[in-house]
């Protein structure tokens, strides 16, 4: 197994497919899933994760392409969640809607499930500047939201707290844990204020420690 460290995490390129060699989306999804390189590197990334990390991924569907357009400075990732190590294994808490989550409630998935290459083209990990006490507080806050079962916010309305979209969830739990309203910047566009995924990983308090583009 090739180890990935926080100092250097390998970036892989997908092979272009065109013309007579074009295949269906299902075949592409299967190729990513079956490629042993992707499996090995997901395993390495899982061992890299720490509580409080920001888990990032780029979905392979049209909805993910649309969501990435909400990122004004960096359109790399479409979805995010917060990592927590529980019983020695990293789990990702994240807010998501759609057919993959019919009840739309906040999810808690294993890191391997969150990063699956079946429906994602890319994964990333950003490390947040958090103290041990802030991480402990963050874990309690995240667990509280999960037990409540906060639903996904289809309106992407930052002003409400009864429903949360993915970046909003991360934004609000980290702000509560740190007590710092300026920890992340917000995006202001067309008289609307929201938090994009890039507002989180492009923040001064965050640094990308891993970025992997899956191979076919």
C-alpha cells in the first residue's frame, strides 16, 4: 500500500474517453469502483483523517456540477462533511438530500462510504485550525445535530436553523464550537448571503492536506 501523508497526498488523473471509445455513465462508475488504485488510496486517506477534519468530495452527477457553481473562488468540490473518530474509526457527518438520502436527515457515514468512487470523481481533506477542546466541543455539537435528525435544506437558506445544507451544517457547528463568527467568510451574490463549500476549505483557518482525483 502506498501511504499518503499530510505533507504529500497524491493526485491522480482520470483517463479521457471520447468518440468510439465512449462508454456509459454506469460503466464509468463501475470502472472507478473496480480500480484497485482508488481503493488503496481511500484506505490510506482513511488512516490520515483526524477528528475535526473537513471531508470533501466531487460528485459525478449533474446536481454536483450545479452545486459547484455556488463556489465563486474554487469550484473543485461539491459536497462536504465533518470527520469524527469514533471507536478508532473515522465517520463523516454530513447533510445531503436527493435519492441517496430519502428521509433527508443528517447522515453519519463511514469515511470509506463517504469517499466512494462509485458516485464521486474526487476526494479531498482539509484540516481546520482547532484546539483539542474545540474539537471535543465540536464532537458534542455534531452528535446533537445528528440525534435530532436535522433535515437537508432544499432552500439553501442560511438564515434558518431547522434545516441545513452541507456547507451550512459545517459552518454553523464550527462557529458554535469556536465561538468565532469570523472563522469562515460568506459569499454575497445577487442580494443573497450563503456559505459555499469553497468558503470552508479556502478559509485562512483551513489547509488542504489531501486531494485525489480517481482513476478509471
